[in-house]
C-alpha cells in the first residue's frame, strides 16, 4: 500500500487529477488489509472532489465493512448509495443478505429480499440460496419452505445448494420424511445429489437415531465414489 500511496501522491503533485478508477484501487487495497478507516477516508475524499463512486467501490466497501463486523456502517453506506442515485446490483444485495442473516437481522434481510423482487434485477438462484440458508439457520424453516416452493413461480430452479440447505434445515427439525422426499426428488428434477448432500442427509438420519437408513445412504455415497465427511455440518 505504501508504494501505491506514493504513486497516487506523486500524480497529484504533478497536477494529475485522480479519477474514480485511481481511488478505487486505493480503496480496494485498504479494504484488503482491513484498514476500513483509511478506505472510508479515501471514499469521502473522492466524494469531496466531486467524483461519483461507482457500484464497484460501494460493493467493495459494503463487503469489507461486513467482513470486519461493522454491519451498521455497511447498512448506512448502502442507504447513502441508494439516496445518491446509485442502483444496487445483485452483488450488493447478496453481500447484505448474507451478513444480515448471519447477524440475525431477519426483518432487514426480508426487506432486502423484497427489494430485489421489486426491482428490475433478474433473479438468480444464488441470492435465494443465501436467503433459504439464512432462514434455516435462524430457525425460520416455514419461511424457507415457502420460499423454496415459490422458486418456480419466479422462473428459478433449485440447484444442489438449495436442496442442501433445505434438507439440512429439515433434518435439524427432525422432519426426516420430508427431507428424504426432497432428496429423492433431486434426480427427478435433473439435479443430482453431490457428496455434500449425501453427507448432510446421512448425518441427519444418524443424529435422529435412524441408523439403518443412514447406513443405506452412506453405502450409496460410497458407491457413487464420494467420501464420507465426519466433520460437523457447516450449515
């Protein structure tokens, strides 16, 4: 960063006016080393020069503010971005959704999801995976189930991660029959289970003392050439 700052200062001394791209390089550099104070100072300096931050700078700052645990500042910056006329993209919303759910800001997360649905952005399954994962993790299984059921109405098909998050949520609640039904539907819906899915549902059956079904699934897993994962679930 020291060399980058020297080059930047040299440009200014020689009369070169820094543009948005020049500032974005420095902002990104400070974010990478988690110097959010420096990054935000540069952001404010850039605005003071009459430059308009682009979506890349906003997404970088929002992401790294969330990453260092300053979610409130990230939310404030998001609202500033919208107020300035900069339209959030799916990257912006994905970052916010993920960290809102991780920090149990459930109402704000749902509001963000509604904002996506009310925008002109084309929905992608990755955004809904974040929401379904967050809902299941927060114990909002019914909301996750409703969102999963409505995917087809917005033109999306569940992918392997959508199924994994739902199956894990169902297993946590002890709803093994529903989890197994969803698992069995995967091949029918042209979404083949991967090793993570097999390990998730096998672990669910084991934790609920359904040993014979768990063994059967583990045998299927090995027959498909997958490996057994004995680590705790990450969902």
